[in-house]
C-alpha cells in the first residue's frame, strides 16, 4: 500500500501527484505478471498483451480493485496520521512542522481522489459489461468514500459531471461544481445501491485482489451501511428529518442493513511491509532519513494529558515513556543541570521562563507551542535531526513496516457505536439507548488496541457516560487515533472536543476546510468561482476571503459551529 507520510509535508503533495501518475504503470505490471504466469503452458508469441498499459475496453475489474482500495486507504492515512492529526491535536511535529502544527497550508490538490474515482468508474463499467455485481458494488462504495471525502474537505465539487471527460465537450472537460448537499445525498444513494447489489450475491467468493475483505459480501454490506450512518449524521444539523428517517430505517431493519458493530468487522487495511511504499509511513526499516520521520512525530500534550486523566491504557500502546524525565529541585545550587541515574535534575533558575513538563512517564508537545518546537522541554539537541529524550516518542511499533495494529482504519465498530449514541442522545432515533451505544463504542475501541481487559475499571471511572454530547465526542476523538479525518469532521459540526489553537498557529481557531487549488481556479475558473461565491467568510478568513481554510461551506453555515 502507498503512503506519502514518509516525506516532509512540504514535499508530500508533489510526491502524491507522482505516486498517482504511476497507478496505471503498476496495473500494467500486473498484466505482464499475469502473462508471465502462463508462459509454462503457452508460447509468448501466442499472447496478445499490451506491455505499455491496460486497455480500458478489455481490463478485468480484478486488475483494478486492489488499486482503488489501496489508494483510498493511502489518502485516508495521509490525513489521519498526517496533517489532520495535527489539527485534531493527536500529534505534533518538532521538525518540518509548519503545516502539521501551525496550519500553514498551501492549496491542497484533490487529483488523488479523482484518480481513484476514475479507476472506480472504469471498474464499475467493466463489471456491468461482464455481469460481475460484486465488483460493481465495490466500485460504488469506493466512489462514495472518495466523493464523501472531497465534500468533507472542500465543500462543493464536481460530482454529476465528473469522470466523464472521455465524452468530450466543455460540460465534462470543465465540469460544474455540485453543492456539498447534493454530493452527500448522492453518496448515500450510491451506498444504498451497493447494499442492494451485495444482498443479491449468494455466498462470498475468495477474491485475493480484494485487499479489504477478500470477497466477503457481508462485510462489504456492513461497510456500506456504516458509511451511510456516517453521512446521515454528517448532515443531521442541516437536514434533521432526512437524517433521522435514514438512520431509523437502517436500525429498524438489521437484516437488510447489517452494520459494523463488532471490532472484528472493522474496515481496516494492513501493510505488506516489503518496501517503503507498502509499509507504515513512519517505519525506520525503509526510511532513508535515519529515522527522523519517526522521531519528528510526537503525541500532542492535549491528548496525552486527557488519556492520563482518564487512566486510559491506550496511551501506553500509542506512546513510549520519556527516556530521561526532568525534575526541578529547589534545593540544588543555582545553575545546576545534571543527569543522575537516568533523571535530569535542574535548579529552578534553569527552568525560569521556560515551559517545562516534569511528568516522569509521558510528555507530549503542546499544540503550535513555539517557532522551534524541537526546543520544547529543554531539549539538548534542537533542530531538524533532534533526538529529544524529554518528550515521549511514539510507541516503537510505529518504527516497524507492518504489524497487527499498524492498519489504515476506514471505519470502525467504535465509530458506528458512537454514531448511534449521538443519534439517540439527540432524539434522531428511537429503540436504542445513548449510554448503551456509548459503552459499546468504548469497548470496541479498547478491543481494537488490545486493552479490553481494562474496560470495567475504565468505564467505572472518569470515562463513565454522563449524558452529554461532549463525553461521546471526547471518546470518539480518542478512538480516532491515526484516523483523525473523521474526528475533524465531528469537531467542525459539534465543536467537540474543545480544542484551542496554539500560540504560533496561523489563526487562533482551528481551520474548517481545504483551499480550492489554484490549478482548478485557473483552468475551471467559472465553475470554481461560482462555488466560491457560496462559501461564507468569517472573521478569520482575512485576506484569503472565501477561499480560506477558515471560511465556512454549506455544512457549517448557520450552525454556529465549531466557533
């Protein structure tokens, strides 16, 4: 599986473009590989294989399914373990940090999503021609997932006229932007259609090219229907009746609309771990920067302190303890700064005017804390090659290329249960209790990280449900570790968890959308300008006006959220 997080944020977008331009090259390799497997029983002169690419008119969907799944996962992890993890204060970086910590973003490109969507369109068309409903249904789910993320990140975007450039004409070469509302409604329809197609397939074939579920139609149905819940809830503030009816219909007919309610059914994708492109992005085995990509990512102090306050055992799964804790000793002579038996003892004047965290176990970096975050907590080696022994590194499993917990998490049982808890709390549905669903969400997340044995004591302590939306969103935010994109979507529409931008961030509130890229504004200017005219400026938009990360699209307009 591919991932761009093993490079600096400033370079990642260009590399992502190059990665996606190689999709068809990789598929071409698969064609050649298939051809070679037949050489034991056929002469190569008998084969009619295009060595330079795939003919769209003859390609089999099984040569596309692995790519659309892996590339979708790549995009999701690039957000959830990348810049959006910085926005949601899961992580901070102490080098190459400006985009991650401070929201110093340039125009983000959606070309990666549309490349996936184009392959999905081809897969769906070929599946229809060959009467292969499984691949047709998978294509619909993948299309819904990626169109959903486009709407989540940018707002209005090409949808109905997208992916039709081969038809010719300006209408398709320069497609109009559909409204964010229309896209959300459209992807729910795609997911409904996918569920029906899967339901009509008897049994489940063994399909190794299906990297996600190996051809298991029931798991795909649960994935599709769980995504429906995600997007019904997404629009619930703007379209409460539509959302309520949709969620209730799913809950009233579980045989028709099975859901991901148990962690064993989570839509997760692991890694092959055979190269940099098929490994967890912060791994050190294939890292040409001597491990600095791993070392520069730290847990944010906001998450660390929340987990400590809750007595949450997931903290020890995600982070390592500080290598050398700091202790301020008022009895030491002025200027004393020494390490004794693995502890750094300093006199009070050494810490004067500086932010020093003396927690003996786990220390995170505060959000956007400094123009030089590698200096935090009296680091003796500040700079790009920093090795800070006074701040917690991520758990060492994140140096590995693969592992049981190193997975892209597209949607989980924890998320689905928290969706149900929020829906019940808000009165969107009946027949389910908010507390019951909340407790299930907590349990499924603990199971996902191997600490389910702590559930009884955890849920009896500070994590106990108190009847508030804030408590549900707090646990959902925690459960979204490495999958922070969905937490950002939740934060924007609810304002929870309550997060404050750091002192060196570009604005003093968190951003709420991605910029439209300049290329789109230049090439498809009329349609892009029409979309921009519907975006609402805020006091934080400043010189960027409508096309600002702090301007509000339809989903947030009139809600007063998140700020």
